[in-house]
C-alpha cells in the first residue's frame, strides 16, 4: 500500500494507510500489518510516499480481491491520472498463498516487486520468509539482493 497525498477525513498519507488497512479487514482477516515507512517519490510523483504492507487471509479469488482493492482506492479518492504520479491510495497484490496467478490485468507475483524497496522493506517486517513461487526467493532474500552493498567497479 502507498499514499503520498492527504485525505480530507484520514489526514496525512500515514493516516490514509492506517485507515486503508482497517478497510481491508472487510475482505478477510488481516493477520499482520507492517509499520508505515516513508520513501522517496518515484517517477512523476512529487511528494514522499508512506508505504506499508499487510497479510490478508481471504476467501476472495485474486481478481475479486483486486476489484475490492481498486474500489477502496476510489472510495479514498483515487482518480485515474498520470502513471507514477501522486495518489491518495495505491493497493497492490504482491504475493498470494496459491502461488502464481495470471489473468488479464493481474499478475501474481507482482511483476516488479523484487526491485522495489518501498514494497520489500515493509513486507520484510511481517513476512520475511514468504517465498516467491516463481523464483523461490524469500522476501528477505529479495530485499538482501536489492540492498546489499555492491563492490566498486575496477
């Protein structure tokens, strides 16, 4: 989850994420919540983001869960606009206990998550051992690959 714009009822981006995590309880049982972390903007976004992750046990199939999450984004004021721009709320499904899912408009594991600290850092606080079914890497291993110091070029 991510936010970098205020909401009239929930306040700053941290408050938006805390409220959105509560809303996700309507889709199942939230069994873990990460801390909210601040991250730098990406792409066209101008403001710092607040990011968080949660583990949700749900009976919803991935497409139904994605539809519910997109509905929640719209309820929080998300509007279609510039890709990578500022937004009140962004929710994605990163991994799923059922393994790999591919359909029109949805790919699980999320195609780019392993290259994004704003996903891996909060996810690692709540599910470091969760494994990517495509690569076999745990979230902690993916985070270590992304954050490990690299030797200087010779």
